[in-house]
C-alpha cells in the first residue's frame, strides 16, 4: 500500500472528551471517527486491525469445532418477552417498532435467539454437543458511553453459545473455552488475568472473566502476588481472617454503651480491635412485582459488605438499595444498636444473614436492639438457624485462597478492562423456552448451555491501553495494520524513491505488509505519523542513502539501527521483523 | 469437517411461503432460518458461502485501490434531515429513538454518513480520488419482504462511495467499477447483464445495474439478441421506429370523428395504422410542498408511456399518479379527443411533452380538444416550442440502439434479479452537505461522488435461481460451502470408514475443503443431503470398496464415474475437481 493512496487521516489535536490514551490515539491516528454518542465509524486502519483480530478469533474458535453463524440483528421483542428479559433488561435494551407496529429490539446479546434456533432443529442427544458463534454488531443503549470503543453503544462482539446433554460436557466445553480465550488473548499480545466472576444473578454454576490489566480499567480485580489466582471483587475469596489481638474476655451480658453508633466508637469504648465487633448493615431488597423487604447483614466491624455478594444471598431478589433511617426506625429498630437477637420477632423479616467467617465465633460484641446498649460475650456457636453467607469484600493484604496457606500469597487490588466472559448458563434459557432434547434413555431434558463472549471492537482500545507511549500507539505484529513503514525522506530525490520502491516490492513479495510513505509531507510529519499510528517497524530511506545507509526503527522502544543499504537488506529486515 | 460434528439441519418439507426455489432450498438445506418477516439467521452453511462471496468482493475491490471501512449502523437522524431524505425516503427507512429521545435510523444506505465523513477529513484535490467501501448489514423496512434473502428487510450489502475532483475522474472510476463488478459476478459463476438504468430521479449522469438473468426475477429488462446491450425498461432505448404502412395523405383539417375515444377506434375510423395517430396521456405530477399539476404526454398511438421516463421529463416532480376524468374535464378538456393545439391556453399547464420519435413527423392524426373531432394532416415540424423527450416503453422486436443498424440486433424482454448498481451521483450529496475541497487553482468545489452497491446476502438467492435442479442447489466451486462430500455408505464397516478417513485427510492436506459424511444415517438420506445442499462433488465409499471401486459424482449433471480405489485416487480426484 502506498501512503499517498491510503486514507489515514491523522489529527494533531486531542479530542475534547478523550480521557483515555487509547481513545485519543485511535481518533488522532485515523482508526476511528466518532459519529454519535458511543457510535463510531471504523476507518481503513481500524478495519485492518479489526479484521486481524477477527481472523485470530475465528481461527482459534474453529479449531475447537465451534461453527460460525450470523444471527439477525433486529430481533422480535416476543423472544425477549418469553425469557422475561424484555422487561428486566432495563433501558440498555433499545426497543422500537417497525412500520407495521411490530415490536423489535436491537440485539445486545443472543441467548434468546439461539435457544429458539436450537429448539427448532435439535431433538436428540446424538446431535450434541453443539457450539455456534458469531462475530457481529451488537447494540447496548448505555446511559453514559465513554472511553471510545471501550464502552460504546454499538460494538462488535464475538458471542458463542454451546449446548450440552450433561453438566460434565458443559464443564468440558467451558474449560476448552478458557484455554481458547487464553490462546486468543495471548496471541493478541495482552497481559491479562482469568478472573473468577460472580455468577449469582444469572444463576449459572461458573463464570470467568478475562481482564486486561490496565490502570485505566473500570473494573477492580483482586490478584494474588504469588500465583495465578484472580477474581472480581464480587467473587473474590480469601483465607479466613484470624485475630491479631486477643479476644475481649466477657460473659454474655447486655452493656450500657452510650454514643457508640459507629464501629469506631464502639471499639474505642471497649478498647478492642473492631475485629471483635459485629456490624449490622441494613438494606432494602427489591423483588418481582414491585415487592420489597428490609434485609440484614451481619459482618465483622472491620469488614465491608460487598453488595453483589449480599444480593446473591437473597433468593429471588432483583436488586438491593439503601434503606433509609426512617424505614429502619419504622420497624422498631434503632440504627447504631442493631443486633441479631430477637430481630426476626421485631421486624418479621426472614432476610437475616451472617458472614461465613463468623461461623462458630465467640467473644463478640453486637447491638442489643435497644438504644445505647450492646451485648458482649456473644457466642454464635450457641445460636441456631443462622444463615451464613460469603458477604464481605476482600481487601489488599488478605491471604490468597489458592496459595495463601502454603506460600503466603497475598492479594492486591488492581484495575482491569473486561475483554472476555465465559459462562456456564445451565438450563436458565432452555427451560424458559421449553427447549428440550431426548437423552440416551428417551427422557426429555432441557439443554445445558454455556455462553462465551469477546468484546472485539473493545479490544482495539484495551490493547492500546497496554501498549502506548507519549508519542502514540504500539501495535504488535500479529494485529498491526501494517508491519513495516518505509519512509522516503524526500520523494523528489529519485534515487531515494527508486530504492524505496524496489525494497517495498521485494518485501511485499516476501509477505511483509508494507506501507510506502511516498506522501508530499515533511520528514518530521511522516515520522510523527509512524509513531502515532504505531506500525511496529519503520525503515528510513533518506540522505544517508548516498553513503549507503538506511535506518531501521523499532516502534516499541524507538531503537534505531543503521543498515548498509547495499548488503542483503531484505534478509536483514526479515531477520529483525522475525518473519 | 466431519458431518457428525457439523450443523446442517436439512428439512424435507417446503416452507409454506417459499415461492422461489432458492428460498425453499436455502431453508431446506439448512443455510438460513427465517426468524421474522424479512429477517434471517445465517446458519453455518450460509455463513461459509457468504464468507466466500465477501472474500471475492474484498479481493477485487482492494485490487482497485478502494479501502474498506465500517460505518456505524445506527445513524443519527440529523444527517438524513440534512439531505432531505429523512422525510422523502418513506417508510422503508426505519426510524426510532434512543433512551434519551434522540432520533436515529437504521442505515439502509450511507451517502449521508460518508459525505459527512469525507467533509471532515478531505480538504484538497491532492487527497483525491478516494474510494471507501464496506460490507455491512443494512435495514430496509420493506412493506412486503419476500423471496427469502432476495428481498429481505435486514441484509448484507457491499456499498462503496468514491470522491473525485473532476467528472472525467468520476467517469474513470465508474468504468473501473463496471469492470470490477463484471469480474466479481463472473467469478461467482453468474450469467448476468450490465444494464443501462434510469438515473433521472437521483440526478446523476450515469447508472448501470447488474442483472442476473432468471425467470423468477422481479425486474423486466430489455436485452439485445445480437450484442451485449441491455437496459431496464425505464432506461431502454431503440432505433427510431419507422413506418410499416404508407402515411395517410391529407391536408391539415379538423375532421368529425364520432365515437373515436380510443386509438383502436380512431385507427379503424381512418383505416390507418395506429403508428400515424397521436395518443394523449394525461397524468398528475406531485411536487414538493403538496403542489400538483396536470401533465400531458403525446406519443404515437401504437406506443406505451413509460412512467419513469415520463416522471424524469418533468423538472422537480417527485411522483406522477393517474389523473381522474373529472380532473381532466375540469380544465376544459374532453377525454378521447385531447390534442396539443391550444392546450397551453386551455389548461394553463406548462407541462406538455412529445415523445422524441415524433420530432419533425408529418401526416399525423391528433385530438382537436373538441368532442368528436380530430385534426388530420398534423405536421409537427411546423410547430414551435415543442418539448421532445424519451417517453415510450421499448417493446420486444424493436431494434437495438447499439447494433440495430449494422447487425439488425433485436431487443427482447426478460427477467432479472438486480445484484449490483453503480452510479455517478455527481454533487447531489456534497452540495447538500456543503462538502467542498480546494482545486488546483485554490477554488472551492463540491466533491463529485460515485456510489456502488452489491447485494451480498441477496446473491445467495440469485446464484441459486440460476443453479438448481429438482433435487436441490448446485454451487460452483468458488463459493460452495464445501468442495467435496465424502459419503461413507455404512459407517459400521470399519474398512469403509478407515478408507474414507484416510482419503479425507489426504485431500484436506491438498487444500480441498471436504466434508466427511460419517453420520449414522441411511445412505439414501446422505445422498439426498448432498444433492439438496449442492456440494459440487461427492465421493461414495460403499460396498464396491471390496472390489476396489469407489464412485465419483458431479452434482451439476449428476454424472457418476467409477474410480479404482487402489490407484492414485487423490490425484484422480484433484484432476476432476480441477484443483
């Protein structure tokens, strides 16, 4: 490709709303153009990178036996009504009517469509397993699209759905996908973690996210400093925390504790570590049909409630929100002094949960449900019918649940960009759609489903968030729009042009994707474009050619090297590029 | 690919609404699944063919220097308001609002988007010419989607847009695209015609359509039996028709002609060929802002008015519709006796047009604008200020405008499916968007644009309409989902399976895309699927293997040939497949 015939409209100015470097550089480098909130045109450079990413994904997916399909983008609302998501999905689901007033949505995901598809064709276990995937446009009407292609409204996604006759086979495919995604993201040159994710809300039995490590990431993830363990905050576990101070020795008793409505004041009052206190966190859970109820979570005073874990604890709840002081007082409770004793009798609420690390714990201090009073010497091992759940947020410095015992691996928090998500859905959709097959013994069973997504257009941004410097982007060879930029310093110098053209042809013949910068531009502008666009290598054909010198540059470290222009240049370049 | 791992859900029953064979076979063969009116899922077989068609289009487009982009599907309504098409496009343009009540459309075509894109980046003639294309989903809310993928609502389209500094350069690119499209459709194995199309409405200076010849086509096209000339009815021309009978000899005079309100009765009255009579066709033209006017077209009595040609004759008209007898009488005219003399004075209408074949004609008979009276001996060469236009429909047997003089080529009418359209748009959109560039002398000029479309998903249907028999589809090798179907007659016969597997591996290694039919199905079902799906070649590994025989079948003519299973089978197959 000759640059003079190409369309890579680079810009000097940073777009106003670009807070991330990837957003800024992709626009300035002429890869994308914003045409609406969260909607982008992909220009030739952007398309070249997208196509390479797609090819890698297709190659790896096809290797596993998954089959590519292309599902209709405009989807009948009736399918979404059947699964119940038409109402539940919220405003991110773009709904509209056609000329005949039929209701449709723009597909943000395809569990409904694919389940209906499978239902109409697959009848027997003999036709299983089956994995269908597509790489297609999706639309999600984000309230606040941002970060360029990382959180757009219209985006390209690889979504795959697998169907199985048994849990074991679903698990097998899930593992194959974990390996496949790992290979894909490795080939894309990403530093990432496979992260245990929350799967409570969708009700599946396992879910992992692929997180690109980047300071600018929106997601906080919890990573071990010694092993590969990583998890989302809402899924992170740890080795049970142990006491660092001796327990307060006291028999069970009610104690007058004026002005101790906070854990700090309570611990201070008793001169104990807040580890020995119990904090009550009151929330309001929302259920189907507009019903709601107060819910009570008891955790150590030194811990923080994780809202997703809390939500997952309550069967049937769709969401939990803050409970107001009025609401708490109206059921006869006194904020600051709430405890578990007699709580069910006072409030009638069945929703009372303790953090699982409190199981069988003694020597605790807890509210007495009476203003200015706490109980001391609380022994939970004596209480019956307590429901223990994992409720608390893991903190930096906690011990890794995988290697904490042996190697004392410690967890730390870092930021990530989610680029993939794999999911064991189970029979959630197949049951809702009555999508059944006959098993070996002739019994009708719902399919067991997995689903697997990769944010393809988002990857453009995620990759750059890990690979840039102050001059621009740094694409790796596997997905760079071009591998080598041959820059002619002065195109009016016929010797330079002639030499560059010959080299360009010779390298193209050897399979190197070159762009020949033959534009009528200053040398400095050409170098600036090379650095901004982030082509992995450049070759400068300039004045030095008279003395038999050309210059080879690696974009990543901007390392420059003089080459003898008369001596096996093609071979030397191939060697350096590693082709 | 092993058939047992593949997903090609073939059906025996014909879908109720499938009137075309392509529609029936694509659904029965498991290439597509209908999920809504005019909306389809593409299953693995369909995707494989689509991908091959896309690859051919991309290869040929890229060769010309056109650059691939991907434009946002969800498009701001404001762009369409700017071009005026938001109102004019009609209900086929699907309009909707997002969660913030902003108005959008689903892009059916991208002249607006691309013009805005170019405007923001291209400032100088030095950056021209530029041709950007995409292969992306489009949506057109057809009132009556039909014929499967041939007239869907959601469809895959290649649309390209070129920008130029001069008419000559636009014309050059237009010619390049005509050649490119011709190569693409030839590689797809299609019998097609490049057809002159009407370009009046869009106001460009040239437009050609690529029509696949098929009985089932919706478009009537006019084709020469001796040369390559072909045109849409609304664009078809012919060599001027000459008289087959001597002219009625009469001096100019008003004649009492009772009961001659039809051309037949008039010709009968005078015992002349209707060639010598003039027919008045009165229509009502609709203009912007709800204005309308009666319009008058005069053509020979033996001809038919072509409505598109008629519409193009009237500057500024958006549409023409029938005029009622009341409307005609209300301006003082008498249906059946309308003529051109004094017509402007009677009606005040400036919209009076004669067919151009009537220029300078004499000996004509025409209405006298008086009940029961006609003029005879009308000599148009004596009249001043007549506007002559091409108004009439070409008929079978008319002489070809290209070779009619020399070779007496005759036109005939046939049916076609439009699969491509190329267009010289000129400055229509660039002027509306104030998209200007500076030319060599520093003057600001609107870009001159071309646009070029291929109906990619429609091609699946169009190809089959030309390549099927009563058993199913007949794909050609260039785009077939697989090249060779290796059918194992009895998979429990280990010798057969072993042989087939080895052959499969050997042929795959030689680059032949094979599918190994190792399903637990009857032999007859496997053959029926091979014939329905239309894989170009099959190899039957059956009982004959014991005697050293296998069978090679060509799908197209169902020609069968015995091959010696022990003698260079791979080479023999490669030879027959032509790889």
